């Protein structure tokens, strides 16, 4: 069998038709069926190859079918795939130890779950329980997930409006406006929640001064500071962007890249917050399962062993420099950090995204105007050149 075709030999139209017939139509479909991946490349049902510049929404940082990752997954699958957190687990203990090698001093108690929104949900519940307060301050353009609690913090009305009223009172201040942030925090504020590098909202980096004010004011007023590093962790070339900016939050929520795309959520908290949580106040049946933990450990080890944090920084800078050198009249701005890059266009990004896909490159949008690049951090110069060349083609015409 041709490795680039799907195991069932069914056509693209047939398989997409099943999705359309049987799924709630929540996703804008891109009409290709992905069946295989290898390194930085994906293959569709018809054998076409694509350069992966999106890592499946930022998760597959090591690319696809990484030999060490795959081996770890298979080994663990042969041993034990599920263990409730009321039992000990070698895989879980090892993962906790490995995660703490990237956690900042003082934020080294973990809750394990299965997704970004669950990591945020836990963060918000912990903030409520630890402070006894309800209100959350978040940023405009901020995205924190779509379960009810996380959605309360998410800014976009398109996601919020169908589900009002939302359970957590939230105020959304302009991103990077420290005065507005300070004015919004009062004695009812449980937490300020911020993406230090906004993803969905268009790739906007927080100013260090803004984050520092957030830290100072929350500490002074008895509120907590939550870093949403679900998308920004690891791929930016540092474990956590907020910590790299010199600010240690009380809670860090992360997911996506941590287990290279295997579902996992991690909420890290201070000792004081951990101590404030009554037993049984939160939990997850699947959270901390041995499969996710084992591949999470392996992912974090590969990143360190292979110098991939540094590679993310180097390749990310090269991509940005390459796009800037195109001097495309269609581009308003290029920004980002490591392998989390936004190209803001002067007009809607959808046609460019489609042209990229036709040209064999898979990327994402962030809002209407921004092409979002979330490539695997394993890119070499060859992939950088390929990506920039494709962007050159679609941004020139
Ligand atoms: C910053 C941020 N927070 C939370 C989430 C929600 O994560 P998930 O889709 O895994 O629930 C996302 C997902 O895109 C995200 O980018």
C-alpha cells in the first residue's frame, strides 16, 4: 500500500461527506483529508505533501511521527494506558518531575488534565477557591478556551454571545494598557488572566512593563495573576513567555505543545494556592493518565536534548527576517516570538491562506487579517526557505 494514502482507501469526497453528514457543523472545513505525517510534512489522502506551518493548532512541536515520541507512546501502550490519580503511577511521577524542570521557582504544584480549556478551567476554579472572590480581569482579543469558565475570560463576542450569561463576571481591558488594568482590579478581583503572547487574537506580545504592573497590582490587592501559556509555552523558544519577561505568575496554565499533540493540560500553582484547595474540590478521570504523561516526559526531554528551544528562536527569527525581506505591499506588519508568528495583511487573510494551501503549505488565521504561523520547532533552514518562498509567491500575486 502507498504509505501516503489512507488505510481505508476511501476518497476525499467520501470521507469529507461523512464529516459533513455526521458532525455538528462547528468547524470551517478545509477539504483535505490528512492521513500521515513525517517530520515537518503532512500527506493527504491523495498523496499530496504539505509543509506543516501550523502543527495542528500549535500542538505538534516535534513534527509528526518523531521516532522517540512514537517509541515512547508504543512502549507505554504495551504496559499501561490508564491509571486513576488516586493510584500511584511511574509515568505520572516522572512527568511531574520533568515538568518541574521548566516550571519557575515557587509555582511547582500541578493539576493534570486533558486540554487547554481544562487547564484554564482549573486555574479559574483554584483562583476562586484561594481568594474567595469571583471577578476576573482579562484582556481584549484574549482567548482562553470555550468551556463555560474559560469562555467567561475569552473576549470575542462571537464565542460569548450565544452562551450568555456566563458564570464568571469578567472585565476585558485593552491589552498592554497598564492603567486600564490597574483601574479594573479591585477587592472583588480573584484573578487577572493574560496570554503573554496573544495567539488567536492576532499574535500580540505583552510589554514586560504591562506584565510587571499586572504582577504588582494583583499582589498589592490580594488578587492572583494567571498566565495562559496554552499556546505560547515552548514553541516561542522558552518554556514560558511570562516568566521569560521577568514576571512570575501565581498560576500557569499550559497544554498544546507539552505532549506534542497528545491531549494533556497542566495547571501549575503556588504552594499557597495548593494548600487552599480542599480535597476533592477538582478532579479529572483521564487527567494524568500514563500515556499522556509518558509522551509528555519524552517530549520535554527531546526538546532539551536536541536544543529545540534554541532552534525555535533561530528559525523563528529567520522566518520573520525572510518575510520582511519580501517587502510585500500586502503586508502591514510581521511579529511574533520563536515559532509563533503573525503576518498582518492589509486585507482579509482567507484568500492568502487558501493560496498557501494550494501551494502546499498549511498555516492558520488569527482574526480576519492575520496569517498565523505555528510551525514545528524541528524546522531546519530548508523548511524556513520553503515557507518563505511559498509566502513570497502568495504575497506577490
Ligand atoms: C491561549 C489559549 N488558551 C486556551 C486555549 C484552549 O485550549 P484547547 O483548545 O486545548 O481547549 C487555547 C486554544 O487555542 C489557547 O490558544
